């Protein structure tokens, strides 16, 4: 992996270190990226609501009984 020299507001890093009880700024940045990615994936799923047609007569309970 290529090392990058990032310029990040030190106050943000310090606040995140305290709030998240992280040991290093690298851990803060990695956690922030994980949370960012998770949030973006959730937003993509939420965009699907209302766009998928469903069968109002579908009986999901019947599927459970047949298993």
C-alpha cells in the first residue's frame, strides 16, 4: 500500500481520538473510513425503498412453514 501524506485538521483528529478512545491517528482514520463506507452503503439501500415492486398477496409465513 502506498503511503500518503494527508493534511487533516489536528483538532478533528484529537477529538476523535478522545471520543473513540483510539490509540493512534491511523486508527481514527481507518475507523472513519469504515463508518463512511457503511453509511454510503446504507444510503444506497435506502434509495431502493419505493422502487421495488412487491406482490401484496405473497405469504412469507407460508415459506417459513415449508422449510
